[in-house]
């Protein structure tokens, strides 16, 4: 029996602008997905017969990547992430499955996290008709703080380049790591609105808005600048600076019309106890994130306002065998 874990992620800065080549900064979170694999006499997933067509991420990893031809497997999944909430739950599932199958088939070979990030990205792309940025899978595999951009970003270490043939043509990204200082007294608290985040629709909405109002490209460029200064503050351990960059980023995202009343409600509920707060991920539902020194109070405020809270340190470890 083998069990692996891969964390979810939270985008601190740069969502939507990353689609236009600006950098995005994401941190891994404490919650994630655990996959347990046991040899069995039948293929079983979550106690039911395994139907590959219903689980494209898992079947792509088993059949196309590992080309596994061994005995049937019983696969069990435990997730502590909200799903369809912009926390990278499908990337965490792919990475956790990839890590578990690696350990199962090659127990003497150490797990290479960069290869795992590429496996996860391939599974995501395969399941999403060729459209997937490497942000979620890289952050989940490597852990810590990941910066994804059209080019290498100042003050970061280049880890690998990802390319993908999408229906809109070839896309490529530089995946870099930023060093996080010791952050003892500050947490992030995610607040799920309970509404699934429709990433594709939101990305399309921004593209249509820019088509109609080209001036909105200023918002994209402004998010790029805010992301760079937020990253500088984060690397220097200046949490007040990170919080104010988060607030500015949210204003720009609002101008791109990707916020919604439910996100605004949770953000205003936590404002007085937060260093900064913004939507995280695609918007239109999904989650907001607060940066705070009072995580319990913020979690309570989110619950009272009708949301579901999740408290995490910033940038815990990446994928691992348990
Ligand atoms: O829904 P999420 O958390 O995966 O965020 C999507 C981030 C976007 O910038 C909106 C889209 C993208 O592909 O980067």
C-alpha cells in the first residue's frame, strides 16, 4: 500500500493578467489531496468500479504516462480542499496520483518533483482540451511560492519551462521559485463562497471586455506591476506591503468585472481584521483570501457572513509520499 499527498494552492497576485503574459504568484496551502493505492483483484476507485472515461486525470496518468500494465489497483482519495473553488483540487489530485503511482511502481527511485509537476500539467491539459496553465500543478508539486510568467521574473529562481499546444496555438511559461522568509505570525484564510468558480467563462469575459474596451488593458498592466511589488514585499517579509498589494490587486480585478456580490460580501466581512484581502483565482464565485495575524477571528467573520473558511500557513511543503 502506498499513500501520497499533494497540496492545493492560493494565487496571491496576478490572476487573469497571467493570461496576457504578466507574472502570477501562488503559494501552496496546508490542505490538499491524499491518494492511497493498494494492489487488488479488480480496478476500484472510491469503492466503485473504476471507469477511466469518467476520470480523465487518473486514467491519463495510469495509461499514458506510466503505461502501467500490472495488477488491478484499488485507489482511494481523501481531499481537504473545496472543489471547483480555485484551490487547485484537480492539480492536487493529479500530482498525488502521480506521486503514489511513482512510489508504487519505482519504490527505490526518489520522487522528482519537477517531473511530477510536468506529469500533473500533462494530466490537467489532457482533461481540459489542451488549455491549462502550469500554475496549479507546479505550486502543488514543488510547494512554497511559485511565480509563473511569460519570462523569468527578477528575484526568482528559474525551475523549468512549460509549453503546451492549445487550440489557440502554442503557449509557453517560465516556472520560477521565490524564497519565502520565515513567516511566524501571519496566515492566509480562504473563504469559499459556495459557488463554483467558472474559470473558462471568466477568462473569456475578460477577453471580451478588453475587445470592447481596449483601455482595460491598463488594468492588466497595473496588475503586473502590483504583482512585482507584492512579490518584493513578500520576499522581504513585509506583510503590510503584501496586504496592501492584495487590496490594490482586488480593485483592479473588480475593474475587470471578475468579482461578484458573494466575494465582495466575504471581503468586506474580514477587512477590519486583515492586512489585505482579495478574490483568488478566476472569480465569479470560488474563494477570497485574507492575509491576517488573527486567523481565528477572520475564519469566524467568514462563517458569519455565510462563507466556508480554510486557514493555512503560506507556502507549506509540496507533494510527498506519506
Ligand atoms: O481558477 P483558478 O484558481 O485556476 O485560477 C485561474 C487563474 C486565471 O488567471 C484566471 C486563469 C489562468 O489560466 O491562469
